[in-house]
C-alpha cells in the first residue's frame, strides 16, 4: 500500500473511532498541515492515537502518544483488528491510568 492509501486507511479508522464515541478527530483537514497532537482528544483528559496497520509496533506508537500528552492528559492507543467492528478494537493504556470504581 502506498503512502497516500495508507494515510487514508488511517484517517478512516480515526474517524470511525471518533464517531463511535460521538466526538471528532483533531486532524487538520488542510493539505500539508502537520499536527503534533493525538488523533482524538476525549473530554476525560485522554489523548487517543488510532492505528490501522498490518504490523503492530505497540511500544513505539505508545511512546509517541505519551510524548504528545500534556501534564493532565492520559495516553491511549486504539488498534484496529482486521475484519472487526470498531467496538472490537484493542485499547492500550498505562495500568496507572485505568480507573476502576471501588468494589
């Protein structure tokens, strides 16, 4: 897959995830504009990076989104699973950022 096709595949995945959560992507729609933020900024201080690749580089991608986060933001990586709906994508986050209600 060439660069433009791969980019469009990634953009479709970002939009699908954003739509699933009822929000929008942070991607600039202007050609040639590079953004250094995550793909989706969630209202609960999560900065989300979405990846749709055949070969996963989870540690590298997570390091990238972690560096993009501000002091109060939590990095989240959302991975596309082949031939699965958005709800079956995988989420990678730090254990310390996972909030669980008291039992």
